[in-house]
């Protein structure tokens, strides 16, 4: 077994898997908490967000993170979109692992669970609930349920850093593979449309989203800043 290489970009530790399988195998062997890392998270890292990523397994979710790692000499690294990775995990282990889903609106999480059961017959669904935790009591009830159900994998879709902080609390009570998904349940159930494969395959998903939402221009300017810093070795 070869432990994945990793490097620090603006103080953010990013693992450099050479394949999705390598990352998934590593996560199960170490019962890791997986955190998607992109250019925006690296460029705007705070003490809190940097610490969250560095004590877990940050993986290159975006092209910027991949380019930063390659600039450091990790030439075999691959981009692994989080909205695809969680389904790769399900696909690889739906017959031998159990899953718990947290996040999204009630209608979305129910549709996601129904869709998973249809797509992966026999999948073991340990439990699920929406992402609207009203108070500390609600949160502790969720964690207690996870401890009781003992899932092998827990997916939490709430957005960063809230989802990572919640997963760390869960992990202290129950060791498992955890992954933060952001809006992936919305994408999976068709509530949000992802860029067509032509754009994704050519690493132009960011441009497609910009054309669909011109107001994203401020965020894309940060990507340009990031790439300039990569090119001039200032990360």
C-alpha cells in the first residue's frame, strides 16, 4: 500500500491521489473524513478552515488544486469532483457497506434516498434526515442515531465549514468514512443542473457556470488570482 503524497498550498494540506480508487481505499482503511478542496478554499483559507482541512483528508475537487499540486511536482494527481466521488463510493461498496445521509430539504433527501435504492438495488441505508437541525438537542439526537445505527459511511450535505464541524463531532462518537457534499443531493436529484459532460471533460465547468450565472464573475476573478499565484510560485 502506497500512502498518497500530499503538499501544502497556502498552508492547506491537499492529498494528491493518482486515482479515485486510491482515495476511496485510503478513506476506508483509515476511516477518514474527506474534505473537497478547490482554488477558492485554498486562496481564502482562514485559520479555522485551514485547520479543519489539515486534520482530515483534503482532496483536489477543483482544477486549481490540481494545478497547484502539479506545480509542486505531483504530476500524477487527478481531479476528483466531490459530486461524483460520493457516488463512486456508493458504487464500489453498496453491496457490502451501510450508508447514512444527512442534508438538504426534506423532499430532496427523500428523493435522493429513493433514487439510490432504485439505482443500487440492495443498498443498505442505515438512516437519513434533512439538513435542518433546529438546535443542540436536534443535533445530539442525530449523532445518537448514528451511534446506534453504526453506518460505515456518512454523507453530510450542508456546506462548509458547517458540515465538516458536524462530521467531526460525529466521528468522535462513531468512526466511519465521512464526506461533506455541499449541494450534491440537489445535483443528484436534478434540482440543480450540472454542466454538460463536454464542458466537464475539458475542465471548463467554471466557464459554463459563469455563462449561466454572470454574477459569479467576482468569484472567477479569484480563480485567476489563484492561477497567477500558482504560476509565480507564490502559494
